[in-house]
């Protein structure tokens, strides 16, 4: 039974890491595009304000992945931390995408 809890914790942690890194990557692409355009300063300023959220969710999801190396108690804690950081990263990515979505 311990292996099943660990497997679930690892899967949730990996999904959380992917969501957090997706947000970081999107911010990096947005920042790069804003730097190449004249008048991109407002976008660059917005991206600068979002780095703390992206970094925090990435750190939390990596910490949760690290916790999966422990026992079942740490696995449950890892699931909670990973799920929370994954949800926050996903919502932050969606809000950023909705703000700058064009061509729909």
C-alpha cells in the first residue's frame, strides 16, 4: 500500500512541476517578445511582477517532489503541497494567457 501512495505522490508532484515550469516558460517567452517590441514596456513590467508567483510555485512543486523520497506520511504531505502549487501555477498561467490572448 505504501508504494501506491508513493506512486500517486510522484505523479501529482511531476504534474505540479510541469505546470509550474509551463508558467515560467510562458513568462519567459512573453518577456522575450516584449523586449523585442517597441512599446513592450507594460508587458515587461507585468511579467516582472509575476516572477515571484512563478518562482514560488516552482520551488514548492520541486520541494513536494523531493518529499516523495520519504515515507508515506511525507508522501501525503507531498500530495497536498504539489496539488496546491500546481493549482496556483495553472491559474496564474491561465490568467496571464487570458490577459494577452490575441487572434481568437
